[in-house]
C-alpha cells in the first residue's frame, strides 16, 4: 500500500497542447488482447476503458492498435485501426470514455520483428534480418523463440508510413481526441532506432540521426494527413524483450532523437519517469512530456511535477490496481497494491456503475 497526500499537483486541470484535461493523470497504454479475431474492439473493451474515465483519469491512451492489414499486427486478438469495422468498434469505446468526461488518444503500433500473431498470413519484417532477443511473450499468446524477420525494402518502409497515416485518419473518424505513435518498447520504430537490430546501410541506418528517421517520417506523414490533430510519440530505451538496453550515446543520442521529433504534440517517455532523460525531452523538444514508469510512489510523482520534469503522469500497473486512482488521490486514500494476476487478458474490472458507486463513497 502506498500512502498518498490529499493535495496532489496532478489533480489540477491541464491543457496538453490543444487538449483540455481535467487533471494531469493518464492511463498508460497496456495491451489487453481482448478484441475480436479480426481486430474489432468489443463491448468488453468499451467497459474496460470507461472504468478508468469513471475513476477520474483526465487522459486515457489506448493499447496499441495495428495500423495495416499486412505486417503490423503483434498479437492475436489485438485491436486494429485499419478497417471500417475497427472504426465502428473504436467509436463505441470513445463514446464510453467521453460520456465519463475523459480524453482518449489512440496509440498506433507496428510490431515489426516481434510480431507473434498475424491474422493476415504475413511473416514478420524489420529494419534488418536480425533475430530478436529473448522469447515470445506468453502473456500475449506467444511461445518459443522469435522468427528472424525479413529486412524491409524501400517499398515496405513506404507502406508502413502510409499505414500509420491512414490509421490516424481512421482514429479521427472514430472520434479519438488524438493519436500516439508507438516508437518505444522494441516494436518496429524502436527497432529502427536500436543499433543492434538496425544494420542498414541506407538513409535509415548508421548514426542515430538516421535511425530515428523512420519515426520522424511517420510523424510527418500523419501531420500531412490530419493537420493539427494532436499527435504524440512514445519513446523508451528498454524493450519488452530487452530490459537492459540504453541508447549508446546517452544524452547525446537523446538530444538528436528529441530534436528530430519537435513537430510532435507531446513526447511520452516510458520506463524513465522523472529521470534526467524525461527532463531532457521537455527541454530539447519544447513540447509537453508525459512520464511513465515507477509513479506509484506518490512522493516521487509529486516531485516530478514540482521540478518540471514532466507535465502529465501516466500509470500502468497502478492504474490496473486502482482504476479510481484520481479519486483516491483527491481523498487521500491509500492506493491498492498491484497483483500480477491483473495482467491476465481475462481479468476484468468491476462495472463502471460499481466503480462510480465506490468512488462516490470516498471522502471529498
């Protein structure tokens, strides 16, 4: 149990670029693999996201949705953002969240080399034909070693960029308040940024300024497609299949990366909540920063905002354990501890009505 204080700076309203938020508390993207086999979001997903909105979060960032029907899907039952059925399913989710007064952003994710479940029959692709480290993730239906991806051609790269842009248009059509480009955690864009998975000798390989080029191209294409629609970028150093990796050039690499993405609405830094790298992202890019990682310690979370290391705090495990986390902060009530069982795709939260009832019982 983590003790919290009744007055928390994250409870104050905040405007994330053009997006008015009722507070600085966000739900981080968390894969749930609970869509239909064709990637259509379900009513169960709508209730799952509604519960966070009813619990008081100002911003919800969805789990990663695959942007195209070829190589981008990462897991079986992952939601997509590529078809009319996907759009209709997501619209139900968006409406549920908006009904509870929260803002919702769609994360767009291309799995690349660490795809472990593609319903469309395509093999995995990546920047280079390099076998991913580690093993497939059992929690998301994988088993055994990864397969070696096919190195992407120039045509593959163009198609991936176009897929992201088309998915952003679809997300706007579904009613989302913005989109987030998943450039983190070992997925395709991060594979291009990572030195040992990117052995290319063209304009997308070599120096860090080249390795971040694909993420910047995706950002530019989405900007061209949707104009001033909010577009964030999520970045991390660690990966789902490599928890020890760090950018080889440390701060020098970070500066190059952040400068290349200065057209983003915001940067979302995962795994380094409140660290020097998070503060540097804010300083170099001149953009708002969402911090994610280790924020269940509320004194640390308060310090991040007070020292202006970040503008919004995103919670993963703490949100799973406490869908009403903002109400608990306001009431000065302890946060429940995280149980790994909550990560099971079949795990469900109480109904939105039940969470509202519990929240109403908290002291104000």
